[in-house]
């Protein structure tokens, strides 16, 4: 087999290198088919190869038939139906295809099962002319499912004729199972199917099948006596032995005898546990009349097996339903909770507990019960990897909860929008609005996932460009993340990944012209897609009315709800919805709906500080809402400004500073003039935060000591807020006030860094101007430093010499004083000349007076003796 597979792969590779003539394409299709039906090939590869084969040869029914069977076995019943139906178009006379179509239909909802039953009836009747009518009913159903329309006419009921009680040898088993699964089986048809099976058993071709059919009758409630009359006897066959063991068990006289014999048969492996449990339930389950306590007690004798646990669950559920019907609601709740303890992941149990909570109006149970049901619906889809599992139930649940939330304040009306009074009452009920927001989004997500046409799932036209497809995919994933955000369900991350995978598959399908050409659902689902788009449009416009209602209240207390509304609103597919608005005259072609929505949100956000929050927690809540606005519309600096100011009000300046810097750095280089005009405002917020970090009493120092304390505090603030140009410029002023070459140099370094770190051009120019002035001041400080270096030591030596002369007047002291005065006169004269060159008028005058004093002092000393 390996050698044959390798040869096929080599041949396939060679064929793909050739020109795709019809003969080559047919050969490729046959090679792909043979590789797909290889028993060693896994299912996913087989499905992929069959699809590849169909691309090469779309007119070979066996390809669709085998693909349908693989999809059917994988539980993808609707996908299988599409393949079976396509194969039937090419082979309308195939009984096998009609049977496979019926089997797939029997796995789905009531309408599908009804058509499947009609197909089986036609196959058993021996009248093949009835098959096209059943297939036509299926086509009509597919059409309606794509359009959400009503049937054009009621389907004709099966005629109660003798022909309906016929059975065909090739479908009697399937037909019998289908009849026994009905709530009200037709005994005549059951008899016909059994006769067909009996005939096959007599000729030895279906002994096992007929014996199993008799077992099924026993499980369905027929008496052991009637089954013995019907069943095969005197035949040495394992299936006949199984039937005999089952009959002996069913003939046990008491419940205790039944259980004792059942356990013995299980120990000896004479009967499978599934059959034992079926028989037990049919005889001693909720419909048996046994007291509930005895009913449960009987189960304790069985071994701890999975099937026995299922039996216990079934018994408890049946007892709970009986209690519900008799209005013994507390008892029903107790029993269903026991079911949940046995299997925490059973959806029907969760449904019953949720309905019970609604029935009893239990405040404590209602929310948790419905939340658990929702979680399980998504968990099952995630666990199986099948988004379609429970999809209809999820969609129905979310739509019902959404409508229920709205109906609390909005009366039924022909208008899609509530009245002003209803709207005001509705938005005042925050909890109800939040439920409506959450549930509608989940409904919308599942509604989009229900589309089989990839174009409708993505929300694009068939001839969309690659850029449009990429944008649609990105928008859908963003919408998914928004919808699922905050949900702490088990498996929600896996569910999200499955949705993204589905979106990527749809993107690939729409991108492939061949796959798109094979899409039979686009036209069928087009009306439903249009209605969903209309529904989404109404939702978006209603949200606008709600946000404007909140904005009219001019209060920051509504920011959180408004941001949540805007998040839901802005994730709707406005690239699809805006043209609809233009077409209906709601806006002009020049209007940008998204920009309008953003301005609505701004009109709400500007009231962030009204009234002033009374607690830190309330400021934090407003800050979180504005952070949501920034994340929603990162390109609008209005929200960043308001967010940063709110963070400052919430006593979170470091976060406010970081947010402002991030917003300034993220703004696009090609931002419009309005956006650029807000940059100085954000820069002002940064400077305000930094300057506020310096204690107020140190901001205007009047003495050198105060200035030094100011510089110390400013240095600490600068470590936290290094991008503040105003803080650096203020520090430079104080340093120059202190004087000295070192302080001047520090000021220059601060301003040089301010230029490099400037947040906008205006901020940079301010620092450059200040730096130019500071450099001039630094040059002046350097000259004055030299003057001081010349004069201060000389003056000090004069003072020391005169002091010594006063203490010990003598020739030596007198000579020292004279030398000190002459050196000081020379130094001051030089300093004065330096001051004159620098045009320091005040310094020239001061040094002139000092020079005059020194010369006077020298003239008053006694002259040297010759």
C-alpha cells in the first residue's frame, strides 16, 4: 500500500507539472480520489484531497458522495448535505444518495427530520417518483434557511395508504430505527419493516440485524411475549443469544430480581451495559409508577460505570420533569441540581435550571443559572471544535435575552426606535442596558457565524479587493474580541480561536475564484444578510441616540456606560452599513458616520469632571472609561487629553504623564490640523503634571537657600517626568538666579536635553530660545568669575595685612601692608579693565570705587625711609 501511495503521489506531482488540459485535469482528479479513499489516510487529508479532486472534475458524483460521507462521519451534517445534494444533481436516480441524504437530515432539526422521513417513506414504498418531491422540499428548506422566509405552501402530509406500510430490503433497518425514534411511531410501518427484516433473516443474510431489531422493540416497550413470538429461534448466532438474554432479563418478576439478574449478566458479559440500562429505564424509570425513592435506590446496586451514570441522570431528570409538571418546583430544583452534580457540563440540565429560576423569579438563582447555560453552550462548541454545535440555541438565547432587556422600558412598536421618554428611562437603568449590549452582540456574532457563504460571513461583496478582504477580516476579529471581552467562560479562548480560524477560512475562500464560484449559498443567504445588515444599522443608530441622551445629562457619571455603548457601536461593520445610510438618504456621501459617532462620544466625555467626583474610586471609574475611549479611537487626542486630566484628578500623575507621552508619540505624522492643534494642550498637561510635583512653596524662591531647595525638589520631579520642557526651563532660571559658572553649565545641559526631548515644535522653540539666552548669561557669569578670582584674594590679603599692622605696628608689618595694597591695586585695575571690555557698567563703577579706596589707603601709609 505504501508503494502504491508513493507511486500515486509521484504521478500526481508529474501531472501537476503538465499543461492543465481536460485529460490532465481528469487524471489529477482520479489520483486525488484514490489517495483520499486510501484507508490509511486521515480524515482531514481525505477531505482536502476530495475537494481538490472536485476542483479538477466537478462533474463526477462519486467525489461529492465520498466527501459527503466523510463530512457526515465528522458530524458536519449540513456540509455533508450540500455534497449529497450536489451528487444527486448528477445522479438523480441513485437510491444510495437518497438514503445518505435522509440519514444526514435525520441528524438535524424538526423540518430536516420531516424531510428525511419522507425520503425513507419514498424509498420503502417502491415508488421512486416520490423521491423528487422530498428532494424539492429539501431545496425549498435550504432556500428558506438562507432567507429566513416562510414556506411557500404547507408540505403535503403523507398519504395514509397501504403503500406507506411497505419496506424495502435495503433500507428497512434505517427506517425501523427512525420509526422507533418518533414520539408516535406508526405501528403499520414498524410491522412492514420487521417483515422485511424477517425475510432477510430466514435466508440467513440478516440474522444479526433482525435479532438486534427485536432487541430494539423490547427496549421500546414491547412485551417480552410479543417479541418472543416475532424473534428468530433455533438459530445458533451471537445476536440471537443476546436477544434471549435480554428477554430473560425483561421477564424478571420484580424490580429487585431484574437488578440482581442484570448485574449477573453484566459480570458474565452476557449483555452490554447499554442494553441493560435501556431495559432498566423502560421498565423502572420515571414512567414505571415506582416511588421515587425506590427508583433511585435500585440504581445503587449497579457497578460504577459511565452508562449507569447516564441511567441515573435520566431517572433523576425524569423525576424532576414530573415534579415540574406538578408544580413541585423546589423538588424539581433539587433533582436537577443533583443531575448537575453528576454531570456539570450537561446543557439540558442547565436549560432546566435556568427556566426554573425564571419560573420561580429567584433573584439569587436567575443570573447564575442563565450565565452557566450560556457558558456551557460555548464550552461544548469549543470542546468539540465545531462552531455550529448549539449555534442556533446560542443565537436564540442571546436574541431572547436582548429583547427581554429592551422590553423592560420600551413597549412594542412598529418603529425600530423607542420614544424619548422610553429612551430616557432605559438609559437610566444601567444594568438593563448592559445586558442588552452584551446579549445583542453575542446574538450578532452567532448570526454571522451561521452564514455558510464566506462573503456574508465576512460581510463583503463577491468581487471585493484584497485590501477590502483584509480589512473585513481584521474588523471581524476585532468585533469578536470586543464581544467576548470580559467573558470568563471555560473554553472562551478556544472558542475565540475557532472563530478566527473560521474567519481566515472564509477569507481564503473568497480570495480563491474557484472556491467562490462553488459557493451555492451566496444568493440563497443574500436576503438574510441584507436583513442582518439592516438590523445592525438600526442598532448603531439607536446607540447613537442613547449616547446623545447620556451627553445631554452633562455628567461624568455616565462615562462608563457611554464608553461601553461606543465600543459596541464602533465595532459594527460601518464600511458595509454606511452605503446603506447614503442610499436611504440618512447622510450624504461626504458624511463620515464613524466621525459623527466619535464626536458624539466627545460631547459626552468633555463632562468628565461634572460634578466633581466625591471619591477616589469614582475618579478611577471615570479614568477607566476615558481609557476605553482612547483605545477605541487612538487617533483622537481629545480623549487622551481628558484621560490624562482625569488621571491627575484621580491622584495618578505618573500614569497621566505616561498616557500623555504615549498619545503624543502615537499620533500619525499626517494627522490633520485639528489633531495637531491639540498637541500643545497635551504638552501642557505633561508640564502641569511635572511642575505640580515641585511643592508650591518652592516654586518662586526669593533667597539662595530657597533656590537650592527648589533645585533639589525639581531634580526629583525631573527623574519622574523627564520629557517636561517647562520643568527644565524653570530649573534653568533658578540655576541662573543662583549664579556661578557650574550652575550656568547645568542650566545649559538641562536646556540642551529639553531640545532633544521636546514633545512638539513649539516646546522645542521655547527651549532653544531659553538656551540662547542662558549661554549669554553663562558667558557673563564666566567673566564675573574671573573678576572675582582676581579681586577677592587680593582684597583678602590687604585686609589680613592691615589687621596685622594694627596688632603689631612695625617696619615689617608696614612693608607687608604696602605690598598687599600695591598687589590689590594692580588686580582691581586689571579686573576693572576686564569689566569695561565686557561692558559691565555696574561692575566698572563698583571696581572703580574699590580701586580709589585702595589707593587712598596706600597714600595714608608712612613713606619708606631712604
